[in-house]
């Protein structure tokens, strides 16, 4: 027992996982579920945003009259869709952060604690 272990509230020593520990964890059902949950959000969101961005670029390149349509004052459809790109980015980021905080981070912390042999 070290001096740090004798103190109340001291953090226990972590063990260093071996390369085989990482391979074993990667093959575990807990890790597979974590990876699938993450991919289940990230891939569809990325696909949505890329399609949305491609549509914006194609409209800008080939639908000049549509993009130049005045909505009010000097504000046209192209400007509104361009600003919507920023809004979409922030919304997707917010959705991901909320999802990660609620779903991914607790499970990742549990996997890390299991690998390092520390209580949660």
C-alpha cells in the first residue's frame, strides 16, 4: 500500500491496459454496442448535411433565377439558404453534443474504467 492509498478519498492506482486488453475490449459486446450507437447517429447526420450542402451548391450553380428570388428587401433565397447552412451546422453540433453526453460518454467511461480496473 502506498502513502496515497492510505489517505481517505485518494484515487486508486490505475493499471495500464495491454494491447491485448484493447483488442479484447474492441471485440466485446459493450464496445460493439457503443460503436453502433455512435455510427447510428454520425453517419446519417453526415449524409444529411452533405446532401443538404450539395443541394445548396448545385442550386447556386444551376438555379440562378431561383436563388436570386427576392424574399424581402435585398434578401434573396440564396442568402437565406446560405445562412441556413450555418444554422444547420449549429443544430447538428447541438444534437451530437446532447447525444454524446447522454449516450456515448457514460458508456465510454464505463469501458475505460473496466480497462483500467478503476471503480466508476
